[in-house]
């Protein structure tokens, strides 16, 4: 009944749209103009350099170290470590934990594919040790033979198959299950294992080629790269097809190269296409969690401090129990970027825009086309929506698993009928939500110094509503991290405040970023839907005052010092502290400016000098009908000019905001859309040739 009432209200909104004027939801707040600040005397004044966040252990030692830590813990992934270690000495495993995973897989609930990949690894490892008891192995075998490996198979389930990470997990599971039980009948399809291998192989290969050619849709994800790695490492260790093994190794290499360029002091300190609040913030709601990429980055490259390690990260355990060895050159580059004494710039591009599909021979109608668009969260995007609804009906898929809320399906159909348009055309009318959630082209810019890192995606889907993205961040260390966002009631996860919402126009150059929030004068239907759902438009910054040795506020400028590193953050709208980390400015429209510095930068002799020079810098912000025109005379960069559209200029020089190539840095320059990555450093070369499935290391010391 509740959904019917909601739908009736939404229909009323559509009908009334031509005759209702726009509603303003801007609520001003009183500005705090007084100078404010504080000192956190319990924080150390001894700064650890970035080079301290690199392990001195080699990869064999790191694998062994992580295995021992995993053996001391008792989660599901840790059972892989115990079975693996049993090759040399008896180790007790937890049968109850494994059986829980079997039961979960049998339930066919969402994320069952995660546990299935772990169960398959246990079975393959046990082929070497014959350690698991027969009854438990029989239960695992039954679960494997009864599982649903793709949405085209019969049978009920509540599993999401089609996001980027789920897709490779399901394809990997089907391939490895088919290999393991090649002559057995799989009850859900009636196929034998060999038939499942034949079905899975081209799907695995397609996924690998997409990543090689176009990068990741879930770019720089500090939650989902862990899952990609678990699938890829299972392929590296157990796939019987040499092409698949080599391509999988090389995709792992590309993830490692991304870590090497974007990690800073043990933090994956860049933009994230998929993340969660608790991976980015330390709040009263939930303490900050270790990033899911932290442990695998340590095992692969030694990035991070040994004492900060967890023990139950599946990707790290799969690395420790497997055959993958990081190319020496990637470890050397990771070490070099951590020890960098001069500023370092890394640019990269992941994925394509929806409109670019035909350029890469990807259409919008075929089932195979949709398997490219759905993993980037584009099932409702204007050129794709009608085909998505057709596929949903063909396989009787749960619309909530595709669109998050089945009410949207009715809205699409009724809205199109009332407007007298196609469903795709109606999607265009409300594209700020239907296309905004799609993970289109991400041009990532990272500026790294020994004292801070500024990173983000340039000019990415401005004014659209996102899902799980972090668009930019300034990082001094794991705790002293600053970023902004504009929350939305349309977030898939309720109460998500920091890693979702309306996307800004972010424009970064070296240590300065200008971040504009606004939305175009858009369809009234969308504005009224937001009003109905209780949207309270504001932008806010995560600025943890407690993480800085001292902090200061003067008007709309807030400053922080962590050891010898400094950050300044400005809001055009009046700001108000909601607590000791949340700095809020009401209104959907705002401009934020961030500038970083240190006492070792030639422009700043001290924290006080940093504050003084920024407060005395000329700043002109002119509000336009959409966005702003900003002129900021940065103490470190000179005059910066930027608007809602067009170029960014620094000292009258145009700034490259993209599109970037696949990689642009001192170690690799790869044209986007090509299938060969060539990395070089200090006489060493690494060629990742996806056209011929060859991985070539040269010039090793």
C-alpha cells in the first residue's frame, strides 16, 4: 500500500509539472565570523615521512607474515590460510565457519558469490592437502553443484549479478566450478562441468579485455577492488586456460600500478568510484574502517606500515596462498613514489561516457551491450533504459536489484505515457538521476608531495546525482583528510552523508582545488520528487579538527596544521560546525576552495604565514545562473580562473582537465583504448600485452 501511495503522488507530480512553479528550498543560516580555533596537544609533533609507510619486507616475507596473522584469526577467508599452511604442519580449521558459508551460498542471497569464491579456493587448496573432512567437502560440493552462476539460469534468488565486481566473481566461480567437476551434472542447469566452462570462458575473457582496454567502471574503489582481486587471483592460481591466467595476472598488475601511484602514507588517497562513509570518515555514527585495499596493497607492494595490518582480508589471503608475484618494477615504483622528494603528478583515465559506446563497438540494445552498461550502474540511462526493461522482463529479474526501488519502473512507464515520449526520452528528462549514477569517464589527477596529496576526478558529471563516489580528497595522513560532498535523499544507502549525492565540478591543479556545487535548471518533476522525499540541500566538508595539531577559523576560511603540513578550506556560503568534523553550508549551490602547503614549500615559512597569505589573497566569486566565476590569487599558484564550464587557467595558462590517456606519468604513457601497457623505471621494463596475452619483464636487477 505504501508503494502505491508513493506512486500516486509521483504521478500527480508528473501531471502537475507543466503548471507548477519551481520551489526554493534554500534555508540560510547565520554566519560565524569570529576567529576561532583550537589546539590538540595530545597529538605528536613528530611527523612520519611518507617513506615510513613502506615495508622493508620482500614479497615472500610479506606473504608469510600475513599467513601467520590470518592463522591467528578465524573468519571464512582465514580458513584458506589454515588449509594452505597444513601442507607443512597441522593447523586446526573452523568447520562451523565454513558450514555457515555453505548455508549462505545455498540461500542464494546477495553476495553469495563472495563466499562461493572462497569455498572454491578451499576446495582447490584441499586438493593439495586433503585436509578437510569428507562430510564438509560433500556439503561444499553440493553447494557448488546446486548454485546459480548467472541470471540467465532458472531458479529464484536475490543476488546481484551485474555490477563490475559481482560479474567477474560469478564468471570466475562458474569457470572454476566447471573445471573442478567437469563430468558432474550441475542441478540448476542440467549442464555438466565442461559445458559450464565453455559458457564461462568467453565471459571471463570479455571482462578482462574491457578492463585492459577501458579501465575500471568502479574506478579506484577502496571496497570493491578487494573483490575484483579475489576473483582475479582465483583465476591466476586455478584457471586451466593459459590466456586467462596471463590476462588475469596483468589486470592484477594494473591494479598494483594504480596503488603505486595513488597510495599516500598507507591511504588510497584518491577519488573512488565506489566507497562507503566508514572507509573515509571517523564519525560519531561509526569509527573509520581500514580500507579494503590496504592489506592487499601491503602484500603486493609493501605499501603501509606492518603494524597496521589486519588479518582477514580475502584478497590479501588469496595473495598469500597463491602464485601471483608482483613484478619487481611495480614494487620499485611504489617505493620511489613514497620516497619522492619533489612533487609528483599522475594522471589516468578509467571508463567511457555512455554516448561514446559506438566508438568502442558497444551498442545499447543487445544483451551483450547491456552487460557493459549495467556494471557501470547505467541500466536506467537514456539510451539504455528501454533495453534494460526488456531484459528484466525476459528473465523475470527483480527490478529492485536493478534499479534499487521497483517504484522507479512504474515512474518510467507512466511518466513516458503522460509526456507522450519513449521511455528512453523520459529518462533523458530526469537524467540527473538516471544517468548521474552511471560511472562514466573518470579523469583522475593526483598531486603528491612528501607532505600532502591532493587527488580527484576532474570535471566529472557535474550537477548529477551519484551513488557511492568520493570525488576528491586532500590527504595529510589517514586521519587528517579533508573533502566535501552534497548529500541526497536519493542515496541507495540511507543516512549516507559523505560518499554520495550531487556531484560538483571539481577542478584541480597541483596543491589547489576549486569545487563548485550546483545543478542546472532541470525538470520540475525531479525537483518536486526531491521535495516530496524531503531533500534538504546543503554542502558540507569532512574536516576532522581533532586530527590536526591546531586548527583555526576566520570567517569562511578554516585552516589545519598536522605537523609541518597545512590545509586551508574556504566556503562561499556561510558555514557552521555541526560537530568536530562536519562543516556545513546550506544551499544546493556553493563553491569550496582547498589549498595545501607545508613549511618546506618556498611560499610559506610557517603555519601562521600560510594563514596570513591566504587570508590576504584576492578572491572574487561571481554567482551565475549556473555555477560561479571564480578568480583566486593563490599564494602558491598565482591567479586561478575557472567557471562552471570551460577551461581552468592558472597564471593565464590553460590547465589540462582531460580527457586524459589511460596513464600519464613519468613511468607510463599509454593511449586510452589500447591493449598494451608499457611501464619503465630505472632500466627495467614491464610490458602487459593483452593482444597476445603476454607479460614480459625486462632489465631486472
